[in-house]
C-alpha cells in the first residue's frame, strides 16, 4: 500500500486485533480481528486500485474504497436511469453532493489525541458549510475483538443534514457464503434503475423480509445470502431498523456485528457492488457489500433527503437536526465473534 500523498496512516494494535486509519477520509483500513480460536478475521473490502496514483483525481473515499468511513452529508446523487417511481419522480432532478458523501469521507483528518487503544481524529469543514467540524473516535475493546466508535458533527449554525456510516465488507468469496440478519419495519427497493443492467430487485417495491424481496426477473430474491453467482449492482433501504445487523462469514466461521444508535440513524442501506461496474476504476472486479446505517433517503443527494420524500412521510428520519449548542453524537460498535454452532 502506498501512503496517501506521503502521509503516514495511524495504527492501533491490541490483544484482539490491529487496524490502520488513513488520513484521507479517516478510513478504517486493513482491520484484522483475532478471534477466540486464534484465527485471523479480516472482514472489510479493499479496492484493488487503492493507492494507485492513476486515480488520484477521484474523491478521497473512492481512491481508497473499502474499510469503514463516515459521511456528512451522506449521499452521492446524480441522474437516475429509468423512470423514477411515483413519489420520487419530482425529487430526483440529478443534483449531486460535492464531494460525494461529504468532506468527512474525502478530506484529510488530523489527530486530536491517541494512546495505545484509542484514536481521536477531527476535520474542519469549509466556512461556507453549516457544519463546523466532524470528529471520529476509534477505541479498541481491551477484552474483545471489537471497536467502539463515535462520530460527532458540530455545526456553526442550525441545520439539517443527512448522515451515515459506511462499512464495506469483502464479497470476494464463493456464492452464498455471507449470511445477513436484520430486523426492520419495512424495506424499499431502489425507486429507479441502478446502472448497469445488473439489479436483482424490482425497482420501487416494498418488502418485509430480506429473504423475500421482489425480484426484477419475477418472483422473489433472497438477499440474506450473498454473494450471488452473477455480477450484481443493487441498493435497498431497510427502514425502522432494530439494530444490530449481523453478517456471518460462513466460509471462515466468523460473525461481524454492527450495533448503533438507531434513534439517530433509523435506516440501513444494503449496497451490493459485485463485479457489475465495468468502467474505471471498477473494471468489473470490485466486490463489496455496504451495510450502511443512515438518516438519509437512499444514496440520493442532500436535497432529496431534506425534502418531504416518501421515506420521511412514513415517519422515518432522513436527516438529523444539529445546532451549535447541540452537536450530533453517533455511537456505534463493530464486533467480531465466532459463529456459534
């Protein structure tokens, strides 16, 4: 791995694991957990192009796509393909977040404090932004293969902003070897066509079980078992999530659990990015699974999440209110364990 722009990543190494944090986007990178049976468990994806200077003009998180990072404002945006579903049609005008997923995911962070088990990082936002500063704390649990994290957003004036966490897990394994478990009020498939022509799900539909999602090819598709044999590019949103979400890596016998404050981030995006995107830098090779706790409307631009969109109309928050005297603090935990027989 080439160090980004000549700066050194920060590292933590404790009894139950090790990790690197990149200055770009404060991306949690190259994280290994040491499981109780002594095995090494590295659950996060890492783009094969990471650190390749050919792509240094990409947004920061895209140069090092993988691991786990934070987003403020959450969302990418852009024109949708196909006909957006009723309720979304007038909202999706092609606006974008610049940079995608906000400065937190793309700019350079600095260290506020560090010791053997904890990193506290911060990034100042441009003066034009209502966000003044973001902070990120990563603390290793001394007694378990687990991390306790916080994401804090401070504002210089009252604002609403979509926020999200962005873990990406490694899908480079045989078909069906990841098993997902999530409890939620209702799920929604993407309300337009996800390019390229590799969606599993029928756009604009609702579902109640991740194992029974309306399929584009007809019938139902089981999204609790991934990857699929064929290339896939797809996104669904689970609304009213009751955390945690668990991902079982059946081929390694390990489980990764993500637990977070759902009173702040009430939804979870499931992004399946598996060999379908053919243009650079993807080149038909990237294999990642995003399990993304959010207060947002899919990955649409900020203005869509702030609008009276179909998710917000059902009582599911798609943005967070922040004021100078009341920063937003999101606490979450990522924990590895063995799958119990």
